[in-house]
C-alpha cells in the first residue's frame, strides 16, 4: 500500500509540474520586436528635443503649438502620424514592434516615467561617466563606487522606479499581444524577459567608459 501511495504521489506531482511547464512556455515573447520597441520609444521620448539643431536651410519653422501634436498622447489615435516618429518600427515584421511601442505609449504611468527619466539625464550621465554607477543585467542602475556617488542615492532609486514601470508596462503589453490573461505566473515570466531585453538596450546605448553588466554576470567597461 505505501508503495502504491508513493506511485500516486509521484504521478500527481509530475502532472502538476508538467502543467506548470505548459503555462510557462505558453507565453510567446517576441524578443527582437520588444528590443526594437524599447529603442524606438527611447528615440521618441528620451532623445527627442534633447539636443536642438538648426532647421535645414529653406525649411519653414513649424507653427506655434505644433510641438503639442508630437506628444504620444495626441499621436496614439492616429497610427499613420505616429509612424513618422517611429520610422524604424514601422518596418518591423508584422508590425509587432510598432504595436508594442504604441501600446506602451498609451500607458500614462509609462509616459510619466519617460518624462522623469529624461529630466534627470543631466544628473545621471555624470554618475555613469565617473564610474559611480553602472547598468546591471536587470536593466537597472546600480551603485559601483559610493565615494563618487555623493548624495545621489535618491536619484538612483527614482531612476530605477521609473525603469521598473517601463519594464512592467512592456511585460503587460506582451501579454496583451498574446491575448493571454495577466496572471501572477505569466506576468512574472514576461517581466524577467522584458527586464533582460531592456538591459540589453541599455548596454547598447552605453557610452564608452560606462560600466555594464553582461548577461553572465561579469562587469565590463564599455
């Protein structure tokens, strides 16, 4: 009898584990498109307007109030107009990256996070330039040299809070793309991959001399 009960227990446990495995692999994660969506949003929401350049000779300056039309809030209802700001995304296979970028841009908390990240770039970049902070493999900023950090601990925390908002938004966008219910298990799986891809975009965008953590855990200076 104990042997039979043991067999039943093992069989039940294997069935449970198998069902969990099915749930795990059921979340399709389009890594290439997610990365392209992140990069396009960075171009549109972090870099746009950061460095003003003189208009090309012979062009007419946009009329007053034109800048308001370029904000994601007003672009979202009209994909054709948004495509001018997300040119590279518009040519993604099946427009998956485009759709993910639009979905993320429709989230007020994500837009707020990008606004706040853009506003602190002038403070964050010197910390990365000096080696006081670096980019880890979860897509977050970590302190590497406390002596050089000064009183910027709160700034690092605020930056990471914003990044977590963006990463969570991407995870939810992927689940919506999959037409999959947002359960704790599915969200956690998507979060891990969304964070890893976000970290990859941060490594790609890092300036020479910045410290970045590779996927294997090793830190290198770019």
